[in-house]
């Protein structure tokens, strides 16, 4: 029996972040746990929607809050990731420069999706603190 090699990243490789809004078949049949759906709901329905309604709440003396446009891009990315049954981030936070970062850690693997102030998205994956993948997604 043949087996396929899989990269050492946590998530499936990303090639595009353009989403139709449709739920993918793999998300429907993945056996995704109720806990994972709740985690995504807290991020999308709680944190990102709250930030979108009042991004100024994130401002601090030296921190630039994400704009509504950046929050919208982050929300679209989160919906796409959820619909593809990807694991919810361990942490979602403003990056201090007008962007938002999604972080996920699992054992020695760590990955980030960085939504920059200009709306571009960068994916970084690390294994044992060494960069193993870097992609510009948008």
C-alpha cells in the first residue's frame, strides 16, 4: 500500500484564501468536534465581530489598531479555515502595526497567519523553532 508524504505543518498547505462562503464537503464529513466549532465561534462571533464594531478599543499609546477592512479580511480567513475543518488558532491578537495574527501551536509545531495592515496575508510554519514554510497568500 502506498502512502503519501505530508509536510510537517499543522494545517493543510494553503494555496488560496479566496472563499465562496460555501461549506466544503470535508468540513461536513470531517467528524469535527463540537469543541472545535465552539472555539471558532468564540473567535469569529466573539472576538472579530466585537473588534469590527469598535476597533478603537484595541488602540493603546504605541499600538495601531486593525482597521475594519483588516478585521473583515481576518473574519473571511477565519470562516474559510473553519469551513475547511482546520484547527482553531490558540491565539488571535492585534500585531500592534494595524494587523492581526492567528497563532496555533501543537507540540513542536507552530504556525501563524499574519493579516497585515495592507490586507496581505502571510503564512509561516515552524518545527522545533525552525522556519519550514513561508507563503504569501494574498
